[in-house]
């Protein structure tokens, strides 16, 4: 051990990645989770890991780095993850969408993303369920995989504990004193050389109680839907996004898993809108039954890019929050960056764009 003691707040995929990477580097880590591991935003995902995030090259760079780590899981930390490559398809029905994609493409390629513009005919071959919509073209990235969030959470927890981290569940944090490096729980106070906030949807209230200003938006309730069983012989398809509506679909077994924005207070109206969009984009599925698959709260930032940064100590304070639905795709990179920031190692990328700054907060 290095003699450094760090408390990580949050036991979702981000906090567990942070705990693993710090413990692997010889840091004495205690992770505190208010519920069970992976019980927050990590349980409300589509189980998709990808690297392409439109008009967000920073998130894309984190996604590229994270995909490399997920593919290497059998070697490090030594766990076989379910990873089924299906690709990611974004349908463009408006000329402005194509123009925006072409303008964004150099930044995406610079971030290491494998993505390109394909013709409408090729997009329909990749996803034969697409109906007679005015499809102009599509973005396609082969680097998208169906995984299992629970398996990733379990793998990181196992690896963190094997590296010496202590994971405490059912242990909500009631207060943080970043100046003193102390964290208060119902079971007492814990002192540390550094505190890491990776508390997802609970980060905002926790940070405010500590007098730390990170401009997170209020937690957003997410809901994913699933269809009735589809007809036998339904073809496998890429994860597919209809850019105009935000309708996202992927196959899960013999059903479609569906997301579209956030339900808001009028959930029934939102469901009717989802059903209408499904029938528009995929007429063969018109009238299919829709059912709740998962719900959960998500943390979010104003620019839909994570906040990852630190205030040097001692005691140090670090944060990895505001992932805006990209947490599963960014988790390995987030853990590596927090480790590197704390231990003053080369992070291998420019992290200033991830920190809290006037440029991001206005």
C-alpha cells in the first residue's frame, strides 16, 4: 500500500471503477454506497457500450478508451465480460443532421472513433425493420456492443476487493467536510487523505452540503420500455437511433428495448409519443405492446459531458459525476483519470475540458 487513504462515495459503475483503479495502484480505498452496489443509475441502462457520441468528442474519447479497457477485461482485471458487437446506427431524415454530422466528423476521428456516413440503402440493410421514412443517410459506427451492466458492476467490485478496497453498502453519507478530509455516515466519521464524489444522481446534494459548486442539473428520471415478444425470425439489428425524435432501439432477446428522452411528469403522454414514434419509424411494430423495463435516476451536466477533476490537497477532493447517461460507456476511463489525477500521473489526454470551468458553466 502507498499509505494514501481515499474514500470513494458511490457504488455504481463509476465509483467501482474509481475504487478498482486506485486500489490497483496501491491506494487504501474505502467505498461507501447508500444502497446496494449498482442500485442507482447503473441499474437503468440499455446495457450498451459504444464510443460515438455526436457533437461530443470528449465523451467519444472517453468511450474509445473505455471500450479498449472492456475488451481487455479478460487480461485485466481478469474477468470475461459479455460483449456482443452489434454496431450503432443513427438515422438522418433532415439535411441539417447530415451537415452537422459532416462538420463533427474530423473531431470524432481525432478522438479515435470509427464512424462514417452511409447511404440510406445501406442503413436499411443493416436494420431491415426501418419503414418508409424520408431517410437521407445515416451515421454508422461498428464499435457498439451489447453487454451486461450487472456483470460489469460485479467484475469491478470483485477486482476492487481483490486489490484491497473495502466496499461498504447500506452506508449513506450524511455530510462531507472536504477541508478536513472527513466523511460522516450513520455509523460514524471516516478520515482520509482524499475524498472522491462519484455518487451519481445524489452528487448534487452531497456537493452542495460540502460547499462545493459543481453545476449539475437536477437528477433526471429515466425509463426504458420493452415490447411484447416479436415475431420469430426478427433479424438482428444495430443499436439504432432516430436522430429527429431520439427514439433508440435495440434487440434484447425476442423483444425490443426502447428509450426516448425522459418521461417527465406526464408519463402516459410520453408513452403515447413513444408508441407513435415506434409506429412511424418501424411500421411493422405498430400497435405492439410497450411495458416498463427499467427505471432509475440519472445525473446530468448542462453540456451532457461528465465532470472529472480534482482540487489538490491535502486533503484532496476529486469528482467524477454528471455523466448524463454515458456512465457505462465512460466508466473505465473515468476510473483511470481519477487515479491519474490523484497520483499526479500522466492521464494520457487533456483533462481540462472535463473539469469545472467558466467555459463549461458560463
